[in-house]
C-alpha cells in the first residue's frame, strides 16, 4: 500500500548563498592583499557573476517523494518534480548519495540537488530524512 507522499516546496537557500558569498569575498580580499588590485577586481567581477548564476540556477518548485509504488533504482521510491503548483508532476530519477545532519545530497539525470536546512519546511525535511534512512537500510 502506497504511503503518503512527502512534498517539498523548494526555495533558494539563504544559507547556501551566504556561504558562497562569504567564500567569494574572502577570496577577493586575499587576492587584494597578496596581489595587485586589478587581479582582485577581476576576481570580484568573475565571482559576482558566478554567485548570481548560482542563485538564478537554484531549483525553485516542488519535489515529491512517493514510497511504495513501482520500484525503480531507489528501492521503490519515486521522485517527482513540478516547477509550480498546479502543473503536472514529472517523474525524475534521483538517489540520495549524501545524508547528513545539515545537508541532503540528491543526484540523478546529470544534475545534483543539495537540500539545505532553510530551503523548505524543517518538519518535511525530517520526514524525508527518516524515509531516506529507512530506504538506505534496505539496500
């Protein structure tokens, strides 16, 4: 019997953005201290563009994990994605390759998805973590 799906509305993580931005600022400051100002300025431009690209490419929509349906590569767990509420669910092949206290790493179909603690509701992340731990115990 299929269990209730876990639906995760995903938004851009502020923690991830702050971490990456802090590393970029530290890199630019280090370059400004040990090299010429021109190299630091070039690094500032490149790293700023990279940070904007990261924020724009961050997934925003809904992921859903359905456990107990027809088995695929994840021991009976099916992932679905939709960009906005009301759109059709699209099946995706994902598997968990990192399950830590802060981050959940999902990989599949040529991309990687990191679920940060602030990207969705903490209760839903806890439910997802429990299911992923149970699924890992079966494999």
